[in-house]
């Protein structure tokens, strides 16, 4: 069952006239130094991106109209698919640079980003270039998208110009399905609304396996065989804004299938009680300290201002309960591996001492991300017709 937004009327703040915000004991929109708070007023233009709607085809099977090289939801991957992706990643990692650059020389990959991104966009772009592919970046602020062109028409245009694969980031859940149906191309989901971020879950998995390898050690990392017991005994705690996090959702849909226990941790405003119904192997633990005691891996999430329209978060209270600082880590989870999908807000959900400390594998995540995204691109382009065949088909 997907996570749905459920906001208490007392906690939701709608955009009103200033006078109505100060009456009736409501907090002022100005934060005092003694009691800092983050006030986020709802912008009607953002309502669609803050509403999570499960795509009709969100299931264990990829819908038939999607290209077989698409990566839209981790639920579409079998465990055999996950094994193959990790194996492909290891093979590409070990391949000489010049040989790797010939793998998909002059193939065409489009990056279509309707939201700002640094890590994911750069990672995908460098991954494509590492494989020899030509890339083009299309952003919402420097294209016909700004003039009101639809996602469908933008996708058809890119296909007609010779794109053989599209990497999409979009503020609306389900957008990759629309693009996949419209173009017939392999679509790689780089994050759609509050739905999923499959490449992030796969890179998190690869990072975890590097620190908690299977019994046969190095050989398993080079040629991993993924089973439903690969992560037996591993507890992964995901902390923060679970409600709006596509990273949390993809990890919760993938890791328990490999035997991991996933704990969601956060305040009720950002983690409604029914979030655990997302799938088996997922539980809620409100106490950060209790969750840390059980954790082998801790994934910290940032407070996402763009996804919290209409909510008021007391930052001082949030930090007191859920900030990961060195004292808390040393007391409750001194050996836990710390992950963060980025960008980090240092001093809010995590301190610099922890982010840069010996438990942190954040930089490793970025590295594994580039390798995983090469593997996903290879999977997409291997399943896609050559550019000349494709261009003639749609001429």
C-alpha cells in the first residue's frame, strides 16, 4: 500500500491573509532565534507535485507498453534483474576506460529534468559519457517546456531528434509512465514526485553490500548473486521526511525483498502511521534512540522545503529528536554505517562531524551511483534498437 499524505488540520497552514495567521494563537511567520521554525505556505502551483498518486501500473510487473530497458520502479525488477544489474555494474567498473568508452559510442541519451538536480543529473550524464554515448540536457527553464509544451510532445520531439533513451526527473508521480507510453523508448526514472528513485535504491544496496558482503566475500561483490536472504540480519533505519521521500519508498520496496528489516523513523507529521503498510519487512519506530540501537545502516533524509508546502516544522524540536550528531551516534550505534542521498543540510538532520566522520559512506554512495547508473544505461541501450533503425522507424 502506498504512502498517502495525511495532515492534521491543526498542523496544516494554508496560505491566508497575514492577519489570519496571527490570530487564534497561531505562530507568527517570523521565527525567533530561541524557537526557530520552518514555515512553508502552500503555493497553488505546487499542489500537484505535493500530492502523491500511485500510478495505475505500480505493481510487481512492468506494464506491457513500457520498453524492456526502462527502469521506473524497483518493484518491476525481479531479484534476477537486480543480480544482473549489480553484475553489469561490477563488469563495467573493472573494464579499462578506453574499452568502456567504446561500448555505446555515439549512441544518443537525453536527460530531461523538470526539477533541479546536481548529483543525480551529473552522475547520469557522466555515466553516459563514460560509456561513449552523446548526451543532451533539456531543463524546464531553458526549453519549450517553459512555454507550456507537454511532456508527451517534448518526449516525441527528443525521439524524433534521435534520442535512444531518456532519463527523466519530474515533479509529478507517474510521469515516466506517460513518457514511456508516448515515446516507446527506454525511460530511466531519476525521481518522479513522491513516487520512486530506483537508481538511488540500487546504489544504496551496492554501498551496503560493499560494507556487509555475503559469506563468500570479495567474489560475491564482483559477481553478486542476489537472493531473498542476501541482507538477512541487516536492519536499515530511514530517518526524516518519509512521507514525501521517493528515496525512502524505493529502498522500502527493494531492501526487504533481500531479507533486510527496514525501520521508518520520524515525527507523525512526516511519517503517518500507515506508512508501514507500504510492504512487508517495514516497521515504524518513533524513538530515534531505540531505532539506532537496532541499526546496521542509517539513511538520513533532509527536510525538503519544496515538498512540505502547508506544513509547519519546529526545527529546534526536530533537531532535538532526530538530528544525528556524534554523541547520539556514539551512544546508540557506534558501528552503524551512515548514508544520505543528498543534498545534506548540515546542522539540521546531520552534523558535519558525523557526515565527515568514519561511519559515513556518503562519498562512497556517490561513487557507487555512477557505476550503477552506467549499468542501468547499458541495460537500456542493449535493449534498444540502434539509432539508425530507430530514426527510420519513426520517420
